[in-house]
């Protein structure tokens, strides 16, 4: 089989891409693969995020866009415009520095902006337990929505048990 | 914690079979392997791409040290990427121990591999730490449990970048939150043959999971092997993400099994013929492309799963997937090879492997 790009060299790099739920086959030689950037080593995030951001800045005027691009992280000095190009943040502090820009982006990517997973073990027992209770409240609500009352009762008991271990302060009620 | 001593160096490591290829995990006839990955960063250091080499050296030392002191990694093997040749790094990529990004070798990066090779820690990849737990077959809960425990242990001596609101902070916001990627590598030949795969994959993507090829992001789909994983990391707990992947995987497994039953009922002879022709080609070929090996192995894997007698064990088919990749092959030949030389050496290796499997089982098909 010959390369689909140059039509000269034998095709030794084969891709099957899934795009719009369709499998597409691409067969090219190593040189064309290199030239066209058809490599598994290309950085996909960059393009995904750039695409997402491009869709979002459509709604901004160009002066807005310029102003937002100049927002800078006080710790690592990264400019928001540079994140827009690379799709990667500079340091942990960038998340606070760019929080107003990041929240809508995170919502687009994840459909949510709030962490509901594990917390660092070093945050101490109290924090871990209050997180656990918070999470159980979420579970309880979902069980009730599913009308799985047996499970809901079990979760309620578990919450009571954990709360008995942590006399103060009570976590906010899950809504 | 391991019963057998771990590898002492690179050569020793690659002599062993990756445990995720053993072919003996639960539902190994459908799911090759399960993987859990957690992304973590050190609070005080800029993310890898913005950090200076000295800072990355510091991360290598502190994270490597912390891991080596943990029970999860006790007795593990630490490798610095820039000490390895390009082929050696490629070998680690093919074994799924390191990513393409870590495998570039241009910056202070490293990997720590636990003695049983089920747990590994990439240091200074896109994120400072990428903790990975691999298991043969379909074992999401087990793989998660070991990753979770190792993460807690590392956290005893390392400060991870974390915010109450956005969870674990990662270089790319697509991983922020749990930093979790849970995935299964599943073999779906019957759904592909019966042309039902598009429908199934569409369903998978609609529930927010993603589908990739054998070697992860942007890699091709070969040999009817699909990697299915969670897409989002914020707004759901690790347990939720894993449970939903588990549920969807079970549905896909059911669909594949029904398709296999139907195929065997309606076209048994054609299927057996396809399987044995694939076996014959691999057993006697003199030049073969990696992609062809993977595709023919798919047919043999299907035959083994359907219980056709006389074929080699799943382990042998699984190993061929990795051993016939360019890096492993060039190491096996101890030389740099052109693509056509590779095809000849690859054919030789495949024949050897299948022939020795026949001798072990004492039967010739």
C-alpha cells in the first residue's frame, strides 16, 4: 500500500481515527506522518483546549479579549494569553489567578466546577471526615431521587455514625 | 510486599512479562487489562513545562525518595529517562510503563516501578507525578485500591497542589479535580465483524466516556482493541467515575458476548476458518508488519475466547502485542532496523513464540 499523502513511499504508519463516531483509516509513510504531525506524540490537549477557548472568546469583544489575556499569575508570571495558546497552566497558583476565566472553561470540559473526590490525606482527619460526610449527603440525595430507600437508610446511619465522631463543626447541609 | 524480588535494572525488567499481559485476570477473554492513573503535582514547584531543570531534579529526588520509602514501592526500580537510549525508552512506552511525553528523554524525568510492575510512578511527565496501577483482566476495584493506597502514602511526605474547590490541580485543566483516568482495554471483534461497533461506541461517548486505541490518546485502533476511559475529573468522586466505567464496560461485554454467540450460531465454520488462517499466517510468515500481527492476533484471541481447541494460551497472544512493537523488536535484534528489516525479524519472533507455545502444550494444531 502506498502513502496516501505523497503516493510514493510505502505506507508504514496507519491510523484509525474516531471522529464524530466514525472510524477513518489513514495510511501514510513515516516521512509524511512526521511532516503532517500524524504522531501519537503530538500534544492533543493543546488543540482541544484551544478549540474550546476559541469557541468561548467569540462572545468577547477584542478589547475584552486583550484585557483578559494580560491577566498574570503572581507566582509564576504566566499570562492568561499564554495559557490560551498552550492549554497548560504554569503552577498551582494559576488556578486562583485565572479563576474567573477558568470556571466557565472547567464547566465546559467537565460539566461542573466543584471537586467531589478525595482530599489529601495530610489535610488531617477532621477535614477528611467532613468531606466524607459531605459526600455521603450527596449519595443520600441521589439514593432518595432513585427511590432506593434501603440504601438511603444505610447512608443516613453512616452519616450519623461519622457525625458522632466529629462533634464540631457540622458540615453545611447538602442541597 | 512482593513475594518475588523486583527487577534490579532495565535489562532485568524487560526480561519479565508485564503482569497486565498475563491473560489470567477476571474476564481476560474480553478485557485485556485495567488501568488507573492519578495525576498529582507538588504545591511549591511550577508545573513540569514551566519548571527549570534544577527544579525538576528536585522533584525527581523528593518524589522518588518518598516513593522508595513507601511500602507500595518498596524494593522498586528507579530509572532516569536520560540514562536510557531512545530504544530503551521506546520499550518502556510499549510496555505501557511510560507515556510518549515521558519517553522523550530531553528533561529530568524518571520512572519508579514497583517490584511486581503493577504500580508505577512517572515523575515529571505533564504533571509532576503520574501514579499508575495496572491489572490483568477486568479489575477496576483492585487497581483503584492500590493506586489510592499508594497515593495516600506518597502524600505523607509530599505536599500536593490541591484546592477545596477544584481538587487536585494539574497542568492541564482537563485533569483537574480527581486527576483520575480509569480505563479498560477491551477486545470487541464480534461487534466489529457484525458492524455494530459504531452504535456501541456512540453510546459510550454519549455517557461521557472516551474511546481510544491501544496506545492511548490519539493512537490508532488496532486489532479490535478499544481503550475506554472516563473523560471528566471534576464534579464526580473517584468512586462514581469508576462505577460508571464499570457499569458501561459490563454492558459492552454483554453486547460483545451476545454478538459472539450469534456469530458462532450463524457462521461457525467461517469464524473457525478465519481464526485458523490467522494462526497459520502468523505461524509460518516470513515478513510481517506490526499492524498485521495485532490484527491476526485479534482473530486468534477470539478463537481462544470461543474455546476452540489447539490454540495457544491468551498470555502468548497478549505478549505478541508488545514484543512485536518496534522498540522491543530492535532490542530483541540488538540493532537499529529499517521497517523492512523489522518485518523479517518480527516474523521470526512470532514463529518462535508460537512454536514454543506448541511445544509447551505438547500438541501440534
